[in-house]
């Protein structure tokens, strides 16, 4: 029965090739537009570490002056997203979190041991020891370092897999030496390919999407090497004075990312009280002039505060869906026209004994066939469109980088995964049914006699 | 004209026309807003930079030498670059204009302003030498460039360089006007936030842009302060302007020779300046292309809808039309009938579309913090919908007009 209906549907489509092509084309374009928008949105809106959704928190404190806001921030109520060194150092001592990370990104020159490789610029994350466990960084060789190594500081370094390949040709490099900014560091670990997207632990670069750093060194090197931040520095207080690096780190300038992980979600409240206490205490020394506004936020809230998804993807999403609606309306109109012009045939079928249900079912099958054909074409169009977008949007990201992770990141931004493809198929079925339900019902309602008369 | 007959015919088979009208409405709302956004983005991306991008390039060098002498190396580097045939001028900079990063501080004519809430004028800072103006091809409208003897030697790091500051500064006209609204900025002293320093404005350049920016942030891109400081090393970024047509040749030579002027150096990156500036605009240009493509397809789909409905109507009314021809209607009357019918449908859609467009426009302008959608966009949108509607219906209508009156006699 169903096969018969499908055959009828295909025959009916062939009878009216131009109209059929237009209908399938309209659905395909609508599906493609909304699929592309959904893919881009999906890539930006993912949660990078869902298993720590309610134990991992970013810490912020409102260190700003008591000024009226300058009006160019969309959310003047948010505290600065980074901490000043004196505050980070003070709250790092707390034992309420099971782990605390204070860190920033620096950039320096690397001289490889292997003289065949030219020296090159590299990104360095200067961080306290808990970084690797807090963010669940996978290692292929060795390990991170201890909190004691942060203090001394120990001349140890953790490499990204890409950097290990580049410097040591993917050999086990633990125990070997790397020269960073003129100083010898001993490799203690190599990270496996690890690319949280968005790069939530430090969202300062490239609107939240970037590859992790090449090198990780203990936090103590910040002062020992006077390693300045290669990220966003914001002197949020008028009292801040810039004199030299050693003076800078004591000032009310925010430039450190600070994260904590709790054993259980309820520790967050205790920690909030601890931070508020610290800030209230600092108020007595004339710092933190605003009223308490220290936010300890989970990863999702953190991504929302940074607006990682962005207005553009939201707008594209809206546009894609409006487009799909236009295509549904269009197909509905064409389908109605097509069914009505073929009404005499249905009339004949009714007269020969087909029930109203048969007629409606036959037309619904035709509608589903159109929807699926449109959806399939739409998926192909989506793939083409995403390939074009890859060139259009991201070719600049790849210039001057030999890091394969960067290519992988760009791929991930325009990659259709299985749920998105499934959504696309569901969407095309829905489109077809939405567009065809009314025409099929209309055609089923017609009295056969009307059409037989005019034959 | 038989307008009442037309309306009643329209009402009797209202589903099709209603669908087309709804499509027209959505299409109008999409196109008007998309065109407005695209136009804004392109305008932001294409604002003048004041910089001679097409004849410039930059080269970044790094060194591994722990005892690198920045103060001694920079003059050697600049002398080398300026000596190359085809080079107009060269300077060193702390941060490239038209690059992602920027550095800024508040400035004020009166130091007390710097202590008040939000006091001072935000200015983007560039370090350079006496040849900065010439290298970037900026137009000096008052005063002079830096005194070569007033250039401050490199400090140990960026923070110390800012703290040391310099006795002279050159500002853009936009900055000068913000600091001294009376237009007498030249020769005046300007105070610098966070540093307790001040310097004298020795020159004013007509225009310079730090990078493309949305209209509401534009002041941060064009209020620029240039100070004669050699940036902290080791290594650094050098900008070179060549005579037209000589850039590629000079770049090839610099890439080969420049690093070796000092031992242990290498070229981090060398790039034509228009390429650098273009990359900063890639996002807005790409989004403009995406949005324009979507708008185009929405319009195309709607045209298909209009053609489809009209063609269907012509087919189902063939006999009717033949009868009308047979009892005296002329081809012109038939043509007019379809054109008017279609015009009514598109106009109905356009009316609804204007409401939708305005609603979407308000939503988008709060989202992007841009000015409201200007009303003449709606007028242009409606005009576009009318023209497209007439063109779309023309072919089916002509087919209808050419139906032979003899049809009427066939199967009565």
C-alpha cells in the first residue's frame, strides 16, 4: 500500500517537473539556510565540560572605581572578568575549593634543542599547578607539576602535543630541555590533543574560539622572568599607577583568570562568603569602592556573561528560521496549486472506490516524498554552504600558523555532527508535512462529483 | 474597471493569495533589515584609515640573545630600511595600527579632570620615531613631526616605557578637538592618566584610524596619540613605506637580509599592510556576503511563489478567460486583470511587511546598539516588492492574455 502511494507520488512529481523542482528547491534552500545557521550556532553554544557543570567556577570581584559607567559596555553590572594579582594571590590560599587556578597567557620566543628548527614565537600559559586536573587536561606523557614547583619556581614545562611533535618529532620528550625566553626548562609532561571549544578557561582571544597554548609553565615564573601578559589588561582604578613590571603587578589592574573547583556544589556558597569577606576587609584599606558584586559563576553562566554565542549567530539563527518559514509558505502554495490542478484524477479515484482517507494518505505520502527529497538536497547544499563559509569566515584564522589544531578548530566551527544532521532530516520532514497537511486535507474534502462532471 | 469582481474572485480562492502575501511580508521584512545591516557593516569596514596601506608592509623580528642591545640595534635597523632603494620611509612601532591589539590611556588638558569619574579623553597610543607620520602617509595639518633628538630610548618593558613617557606628542584632529574644543590644541600641554606625565602637542594629523569599528565605538579608533618612544625590546616591529610598485621587491630583500643585521635574530612575520588591514575586516565583509546571499535567496523563493500562484491561476481559469475574450474583453484587459490582482496581493503583503520590518528593525537596533532603521528603507523595500511582483507575474499574465477566445467554444 505504502509502496503504491510512493509510486503514485513519484509519478505525480514527474508529471509536473518544473513545479516539482521548484517545490523541492524551495524546501532545499530553506533547510540549507536554517541548517547552516543551526550549525554555526551549535558550534558556539556548546558546553565544553558538562561533567563539571556545577563544580567548576570562575571567580570575579568588582574592583572598579565608584564611577558612573561609561555607557559602552552592554552589561555595566558585570564585574571585570579578570582579577588583579594582589587579590588573586590572597584568595588562592583558601582551602574551600578542592582546586584553585590562577593564570594568564604570555608570549615568548622558543629556541628548539633541535638546531634544524628555526626559533619561533609561541604562546605560553603561566599557571598554578592545579590547571591540568581542574580542566581535565589529558596527558600522553608525564604529568603536570606540584604547588611547591609554583613557589620555587621549578624550571619545568608541559608541552602541547603539537609543540612536542614540532620540537621532538613526537618522541617521548619527558626529561628533555626547551629554551623559553632564554631560560632552560625541563619537559615534565606532554598534553594529548585537547581543544575545549569555546576556550572557556580564557576567553580573551578571538571571540572565545582559539587553540590552547603551546607551553605551560609554573606561575612563579611570572615574577622571576617578569613575563608580561599577552592578553587583556585593564586598569580599573584611577589610583593605579604604571611604573614598571614589578610595580604593575601590585596595582589595581585586572589581567589574571581565576578558577576554582569544589568537591560539592554547596561549597560554592561558603566560598562566596569567603570572597565577600575578603573584599569587605579590603574596603577598609580603601579598595573596592563599589558595593559587593563578586560573582562566582559556573561555566554556562560564564559563557553567557562573555556572550560567546554572540548577536551575529543569534541573528543568523533568526534569519535562517524566517527563511524556512518563507519556504514552507511557498511550498504550501505550490503544493496546493499542484494538488488542485490534479484534482480531477483524485475525483476519478474517489468515484472508483478510493476512500477519502486513501486520497489524503496518498497526498500526504507525496508531501513527505517532496519533503525528504528537499531535505536531502538541502543537506548537500548545507555541506557546500559550510565549505564556502569555512573559506569566507576563517581563512584569516589560519594565516601564519602551522598548528594542525587550528585547522581542526576551524573544521569544528563549521562541522555538521550527527545530532545536527538528524535535526536536519527531522526539519525537512516537518517542513514537508507542515506545507502539505492543508493541501492534502483540502483535496480530500472535495466532492468527486464536481470533477467528474467536467470531464 | 471590474475591481469588485476581481476582489470577490480573490476572496473565493483566498488561500493561495494569502500565502503569497505572507511570503511578500516576510521577504520585505528580511530584505529591508538585511540591506540596512549590510550597508552599515560595509560602511564601517570601508571607512578611511588615513594610512597609505597599499604601499606599506611590516616586519616583526625576534631574538634569542639575552644581551640584545635594543637601543643600539633599532637605529641600525632603521638606517638599513631607509637606505634600501624604493623605500620612502620606515619607523618602529609598539603595536601595529590596523591590528587586533590596542593600548590606550585617558588624556586631559587639565590634570584635575583625570581624577574625576570617567575624566579625560580616551586615546589610543602608538609609539614611533620621527618618521612615523611619513611612514604611514599621514597628512600633517598643523605643527611638525617629532624632533629626532626628542625620541625616548627604549625602556626595559612596556610598563616602564609608559611610565617614562615623552616630552612631545602628535595627535589626530579628532583627538585634538576632543581635548581642546576651541581648536587651539597646537603647542598645548596634555596630561596623561595613570602616569603623572604630560607632553606638548607638536603636531596634528588630519586623520588616522587604529582599526575598523562600529560607529558607536569610533571615537576609540580615531582619537590617537603618537609619542616619540622606541618600544621596549628585544626585537620589535618595523613598518616600511615604499614607492608605488616597489613593495614586493623591497619585501623580498628585507625578508632575506633584515634578521641578520644582528646575530641571533629571525623574522617572525612579514606582511603587506593592506593584507593586515583586510584581515581585520574579513569578518564584517564575510557577514555582509552571507546576509546578502540569504536576502537574495529569500527574494528568489518569493518570486517563485508569485510565479507559481499566477501560473496556477492562469491554468485553472483558462476556460473563464477564453469566455471573457469571446464576449469582448481585449488582451489588454486580461493582462491588466492579472497585474492588478497581483498588485493587490503584493501590496497587502507589503503593508504587513512594513510592520514586521519595523518590529525586527527595533529588535535589531537594540541588539546591535545601532541607529533605528530609517523609514526610507521601507519605501525602497515596498518599491522593490512592487517591481519584482510585476516582473514575476508578467510571464503568466502574458500567457493568459494570449488564450484564444475559441477555447470558450470547446467544451461548453
